[in-house]
């Protein structure tokens, strides 16, 4: 039980590191687009969210979930994009409601509600990515302190050896 909790804490920390960098990308692109163009708030936010989604995929696949199953990349990417799109709707729905529902559209208010939307969408994304997108390899529970990359390499070697054709020995 303790090992599972420790792994979850490490996963949340890695997810948070990538997500934190993604938030900076998201807010940076959002404010840059708003400053440089005449796009409406929500459109600028959607552009920023799409850029952050691309950034986050690379971080999640190659850092946070690098030890997870990599066999179905097309399915993984499709699910990632599906759940990211739901997160995009959640994130920008909060901003849309604040901007057009309540008239809160100053730069400060837009950033506050953009950040709030990111936070709510992040909860959904964390659950969906770890449950459906970056699935754990079946039956593989690394021991405390064991390197997950080394464990994955060992797993792949066993799988490759098991799939080799068996040859008959001469008697």
C-alpha cells in the first residue's frame, strides 16, 4: 500500500511539473495573442490552450508517463486529443462564462478566470490521462526505489524473448 501511495505522489509531482510548465506556456501564449492581435478573449484562449496541449503531450509521454505502455501510439494520441478537447471546453467554458455571462473581461479578470478554468480542467485531465491514455503496463509493480526505466527495459527483454520462435535441439 505504501509503495502504491509513493508512486502516486511521484506521478502527481511529475504531472504537476509538466502541467506547471504547460500553464506558463498557456498563459504566456494567451497574453501574447491578446496583446499582438485583436482576437476576442476566448479565441485567444483556445489558441493558447492548443499550444499548451501540444507542449504537454510531449512532457507527459517522455517524462511523466515514460514508463507506461507505448504499444498503441495511435490510440494513445487519439484518446489524449479527445480528453484534451474536453479539458479545452471546460477551461474555456469558465472563461467564456466570466467574459460573456458576467462581463468580466479586463486583462486581470481574464487571466484569473483563465487560470481558474485551467485548474478545473487539470483535475479532469489528470484523472482521464492516467486512467485511459497513459495506462500502466499490466502486472508490473516496481519495488520502492527501483528505476522504472530499467524495469521497463527488463519487461521488454522478457517479452521479446518470449515471442522468439522456439527451435528444436538435435539429439
